[in-house]
């Protein structure tokens, strides 16, 4: 995959010509239904049925809508965190001059595509769906005005209900391995479980989503650790990750010291500030002018402090919804375990450098265009183009 994208936003060396180039080690074979058919694949569900699993393949594979982090926090109030304390409710963001080099050098995007490939009757005679999740984590690097592919990691996961014993799961993995050893085209499936209850009261799709997002976050954290250990990510060579930092678990905050999370989707049903200055986030975000941001507020996460603020990339009057064209920025302060503030100059600097990376696409190519950042969009697009179609995945089963 290779493409050249011209910079028309007068941001100089930051993005004059962004190109996404595949490295040889990151290329994956392109599968097709014809290739799978010729390879003599024994269907995976048939093999599981012979091993006394009771599976039924679906006639029409169903791809789940894109998964999101849990945005359900309602009515939470976050205290002010920026110092010196801004006197204004919103702050103007200074644009970068044409000679300023971007602080952001690395970009990570984790994507997934989940397909319902069939159903299974568990040992308690309960009927549950079977999912296959394709997870991809792409890392790109901006160097001399070009965006290049740094690394790509891919996993395919079969999700079964948690009512199966560890011995049953080992048996399933063994049978799947036998099938894949006989085939020229394989998925290299890993087997995981999603949580269900005996009385079948849990939402199976929601539980599967949790597992998939957790697996994707683990892959992203592994990639962050790789970049940190190689000293690629520093204060002058920041890493931008597509998503909110507050949803990551089981990580060392030292690894996230030079990581900035940027979210296109967020919950505005919360409050910013305390006491007389307490305001509803939705009203503040909707009133944000283009190239303006809110002051930073404090989010508590695993006994650590995260500085968070909203930044408007595009004018609100040309968009469908007031929150379109706004991103939520999250970053750990220098000492997140006992920090009492986030430096105003850092918030302003990060915002200026983020603002310089906008304009990746148009309303015709992507409905989320107003909240996209150029390198993040290209990184996400690369990850998504590596996924197989649902029909191709279903052909294995």
C-alpha cells in the first residue's frame, strides 16, 4: 500500500507530503475465496463437531459494528488541573509557523473487525454465538515529511462462551491446529472466551466486545513498550495514540510519559470544574470556537492523574453536530501518582501541534472527517485494509 498526500494547509514541514509505505516484513498475503477453496481447507467447525463440540455455521456472516470503549460514565465531575489557572472558559490555540517541526513522530492505531461465524451449544445445552475477531495494531513514523509504516501486528481470535472448561478449550485449540496444519491458507487462530452466565442473562455481544478491546489494548501497550525500550519515543519525539488513555489497564505509567491520547468519540454527559465554576461538558464543547480548547481537567485512573481537555479542529457551523470537529486530548503529567496540576505551556504546545495535523479527509470519504488527524487517519486506514472480508473469514468455517 503506497500513496502520496499533498499538504494544502500551509503547515510546512509537518505534512508537506505524507506517504504511507509498507515495510516488507509487515506485508500479509491477500486471501480470496477462490484460493481458500483450492487449498482444500477442512472447515474448522466441522472439525470441532467431530471432537464432540456442537457447532452450527451461519449462512450469512455478520460483521459487528465497530467497537468502542465504555463511554458510560454519566454525571461525573472533573476538577480543574491546569496551572497557572486560566481565567477564560475557553483558550485560543496558536497555529504553528511553517518552519516548526512536529513534536509527534510516532502514531499508533488499534483496529478490529469482528464477525459472527456461527453458534455453539455448550455443555449446559445453552446456545451461544461464535465470534472471530481480527485485531490489527499499526505503528507509523513521521520522518522528513513522510509518514512510513514502522510496524504492524495482527491477531485472529476465536471467541467461545466461558461455560467451557480449560480442558475443553485445549481440545478445541488442538483440533483447530490440526485443520490449519493441513491448509496452505491459515488464520493462526487463538482461542479465548467471553463471559456468560448459566442463566444466559448477559449480553453476549457486549461481553465479547470487552474481550476484544482488552486484547487490542494489550497489543497497543506491547507496541508502546517496544518503542520506549528502543528510546524512539522521547519528549521531543512524542507518540500519539488513537483513543483515550483512561481505558488502558495493566501498564507502567513510565511507558506512557511521552504518549498523548486523542479521541474522536467521547461522552459529554459529565461536568467540568467544581463549585461555582462547574459546567456541563456538552455545553462547553458545543460553544468551542475553531482553534480553541478548554482548560485541562483532572481524571483519576488507577490512582494516577490524567490531564484531559477538548480541542476544536473545525468550525461548528459547518458540521452536523456540535461535538463534531472536536477531539479529547489526554496526557499524563510529569509525576502522575501525586501531581496536583498540569503545566499550561505543555497543554498549549500539545494543542498547537495537534491542530497542525488536521485535514486528512473529506465528508465524502469518511463521515468522521471533521475530527480526523492526518497521520492517525492514514495509520487507521492501513490497519483496516489488512483485514479479511467477513465472507473470507466465514469460508474457513
